[in-house]
């Protein structure tokens, strides 16, 4: 088998196609999650390449039983495994796409900026440059709400970026805003419900709540405002005046909600306080904050 394994080369202790080898990656993920994601991606690519070669042999070659029987079959399978191992990890290979997907799933990198329109439902075209530039609809959402978010930041200390990101997460970057039955906007960007103490207008919609970890559709009453600025202002009051969010408010007042660490603390604090019933709320919100930070840098 020239060009694959030299005369004195030793077989690796665990072939790339050994599925059991993937279990060992769990221990590495805690110490170096990005390296573990890359290695897992190469393993998956090797598995795919090996299956592809097996399929090709099955359709284009005769059975190896005539040249070595079981030994010939084993030799062919080992050769395929080594080909798969050498092909996996090459630049431009399948493992690069798998790595990006795994890193997003693990929360190591922000996900792609969604293709959305602005908050007034005006669809914006994509940026056609071959770069990772933000899409104009999402950037428009950030620009539209910066002034109101900064006013709320001045009152609460919560970074404006975090609040814009939460509004983006709650509304799907403006695509899924809460609306009245006649289709008019409620301007509620944060999904704040209308409890017994709320004396203003309301909007009733069907939404998803998690009960005992299971999603269920329910009809809920949400606060309605006259403008997006009122929505940010009411959200700021909620953060300051509700005992549930006292910890977040105190951290904001002390200036400790800054940077990536502050983003994680903010999102986790909201989840612990019960802001949403989604058990993955903190992870999702953290990823949207990362995306919003990238957008703000691009439009600064």
C-alpha cells in the first residue's frame, strides 16, 4: 500500500473511524472546548469519508473474497480507514463547516446574523460583499433603538447593547413583535406581561411557555405602549423596581455588567430571576448579545 503507510509505520491506537474514540472528547471539552470541537469535526468527517469509500467500493469493485478472503476484506477496510484519516482535516474540507456548527451549538462563537427586516417590517437587502459583514436589516434594528436604549442605560446602568440584544431576541429582530388583534403594533419589545398592577393597554396573543420543561401554547396578556421609547423606559423601571431583578440592578449600578463576562452574568441573572420560562434562555440571549456587539462595531 505505497503512499499510505510505510513499511515501518505503526497503526494508530484508535482509528479516526472508531466511534468509541469520540467519547474521549467529552473530557477534553471542559479544558479546551474549541480544540475538542475541531477534533470532533475531524472525526465526523473521517467517518463520512470512510462510509463514502465503502459505498464506492461496493458499487465499483468486485468482492475481495477472491483475493485473500476475510483477510483481504480486513485489509481493504483498514486501507479505507487510513485514507479517510488522511483526507479528514484538509483545508476547505467538510470538517470546517462541522466545526463552525459545533462551536455555535456550544456557545463558543456567535451565530450568523439573521436575515431580517428592520423593526418597521421593511425588508432590507443583504450585503453582497464576500465578507462576514452584518446584514442591513439587523443593523437597522440596532440603529433604530440606540437612543431609547441609551436613555434606559442612563437610568439603570444596564448596557444599552444588552437591552437592544434582549429586544432583538424577544422579537426575532423585529419580525415577531407582539401585535394587537387588528395587526397594529403594541411596541412591546421585551415581552413584558400585563399583570394585575398594570393599568395601561394590553395585547392578547398566543405564545409558548415552558411548563415542567415542556413547551405549551397559551394565551397571554402583554403590556402595550405608544412607542418603542416607552417600551425601553418601562423595561428600565421593571429592572429597577422589581425585587426579582434586584441583583441585576445592583450589578448594573456598580458597573460590573461590562464586556463578555458581564453579558453572561446579565443573561444568567435574568434566567435565574425567572424572566422567561425557556430553560435555554441565558445561552440564547448571550449569543444574541455577541451578535449585537459585532453589529455595533460595524456601524460605529
